[in-house]
C-alpha cells in the first residue's frame, strides 16, 4: 500500500540560527500531525538550527492529550531535544487545546512553548526563560 501524500506544505527559512517553518493546508489525522513534525525535524537536522519557530496556518484536528503524548514519543531522537521550539497557532482558535500539547511536550523533556502570535514567540526564542 502506498504512503498517502501529505495534505500540508511547509515553507522553510533560516535566520540567525533559527529555523522558521510555516505550515499550510489541512492536517486531519494524528499521523498527519506526526508527519508535519517529522518533516520539520528533517530540515532542523539538515540546517543545524539552534531554535525552531513553527508558524501553523493549517486547519484540521488538534490532538487530545493522548494524541500529544503519542506525538511526543514519536519525536524522540528526531532532533528536538535540547533546543527551544516555539509553536504559533496563527488562527488562535485552538490555543487552549494546543497548550495541552505544550504541557505534554514539557513532561517529555522538550523545550516547547505555544503562542498566539509570532512576536511573542520570537521574544521567548531569543530572550525568554524555560
């Protein structure tokens, strides 16, 4: 059986050691969310960035706590360990649910924070405390 094509796109750029990943499209399954984070991790390892800014413009599902736990487990060894990851929910409509993902990620040892705007995410990436 062929692997389904992603229903999202990611535009990457690097500035000052920070990988910026802007995602668009639809993510309607947990597997799609895992694929998105895995694709970003591939680019993270390729460019050797020190921080990651994920600007999520996708629509679709937001995993529940168990889904976020599965996502965090799947990302083990992918390159997110020890670096700051700022996740921006551009629409801001799912921020409370995405914050569950921040809590779960931190339980797994990731340095991830969730924001509703890119300016605050930049400040945390460069100057904030964990």
